[in-house]
């Protein structure tokens, strides 16, 4: 049976690099949304805790509940409901939500500093603070998100600049009103590893922990170790005679007599169909013909085939990002920690 292999030592090395860059592990939040980027929520939460990581970020309450006892704070990016749990921190993405969120819940206010996807506008900040004060909401954090931290250009700088202004305004308001100062955070993996200085209270790290951060070469290079590999098992082997066609549509035609193997991994597992006839595995096996729903063929007959051990490589072939490759892995595939 095909399985997803999780390299524990790789994850630990990446976490250590992150902690070293941040300077203190208390300021690191591990992003575990979407089944920990496909790696498996429970096991990645456990490994993070073992490394002393105290903060997590998830997508929804359903995910938060599965790891509730393991972190001192769990930030929920897109809450589907609200439950007043001491270590659950609900992200508020719009000003209307401030009127609706139960006052017993911890909230983190997202401010739009230029991505224009989620968060209140900069101009809405005074109004938001007024609502928070009037409703006596528990403002635990203020955050924003970079749109282009992994690209060269000015966006990173003006977004940071806007965030500094937000920080000042919120801090001044809280001091005047006698409210506790919330935690401030604005950095994902790319923003952390391009930054020269860090004055955020927390960083929210996903892709670097999973070993797949890519930054333009002008930035200080850091080494990361891909955590996920995908291993497939041979279903059957056969000999193709010259001119015989393989798979749906017969899109691969044997140029000579050859041995091929069929493996138990298809697009239902997250093996993208756009890879058909255009992917080479780390050991040099070529994907032949179209990817089917549950299987695909290669010019090898090995029992076990490492389909990928660096999601950036297969993402390039599929013209997408490692992020999409990782989260596309079917949750039903067994995760094996080695
Ligand atoms: C997914 C996400 C992150 C993590 O981004 P990486 O590029 O994987 O480090 C951080 N913050 C928010 C708000 C996110 O949605």
C-alpha cells in the first residue's frame, strides 16, 4: 500500500533552524492548518510539543479540538463556531464579526496591511478598537499577513511599515484605556527568513518547518530538510512491445520493447493528473502515460517506488507550489513516521 513517510529528524532540524533564527522558542507558533500541511495533525502537533513549541495555528475549531491539550495557545484562522476555551484564540477577519463574537472568547484581530484578502482595513482600526472596548472583548492578539514575502519588491517593506503603525495605535489605545497589550505578529516563514531584525511577539511558521521554504537567492540561504515523502507500491508489471500504448487515451507509446510497472498512487491520492508523461522520480523513473484515479505507471518494476521526497520538485513538474502538493495528499494514506 502506498504511504506518506514523515522524516522526524528532518522536522526537528527545521524547527531548530527556526528557533535559532527567532532567538527564542516561546515566540514560535507552528502552523498546523489543513492536517498540518498534509503531514498529519496529531503527529506533527506531538513532534512540535516535544521540541518545546507552545503555540499552534489551525484552520478551524475541529482541528483545534484535536490538539487542545498540547499547546498554550491555539489560533484559529477561520472559525466555524465559537467555544470559550481558555487556549483558543479566534481570528477576527471582518469588523462585523466583532459585533457577533461571544465576549467570553479570546480574539485576535486581523488587519489588512496590503494583501486585501482578509482583515479589517487600516481605516477601520479606531472603530474596531471602540467596539472591542464597548463589548469588553478579550483582545489577545493583533496580526497581519504578507502577500509577497517570498518575492523581491517593495510590498514586504510597506506592509511591515503599516503593521508598525497598527502596533503603535493599538498599544497607545490599550495603555490609555487600561487594557492588556495584545501580542503582535506579522510573519510567515518567508517573512521571518528574509528579515534582519525581529520585534514581533510571535512568528507563524508553516512551510519552513516542513522543509520546503524557497526564497530568492539574494537572501541569506538557510538549509531546510523536506519532511514528507510519498512511497508507492507496485500493483503489477508487464512488457510493452514496440508501438504498444499505455493507459487512458494511449498517450504513451513504447519506443521499444520495455518493462513497465503500475503503482498504487493516482490523482485520488493527490498525484496530480497534470504530471502525466512529464514527471521523473528522484531515482530517475519516468511517469508513463496518464495518471489514473488510483494508479499510475512508470518505467520501473521495483516493489517500492519513492514518488517524491522533495515536494518542490514535483510541484515544479505540476506547475504548482509545494503547499498544494502537500495538502493534496489524501488523508486516508497512511502516515509513517521514520
Ligand atoms: C498559512 C499561514 C501562515 C504560514 O505560512 P507559511 O508560508 O507556510 O510559513 C502564516 N500565517 C497565516 C495567516 C497563514 O494563513
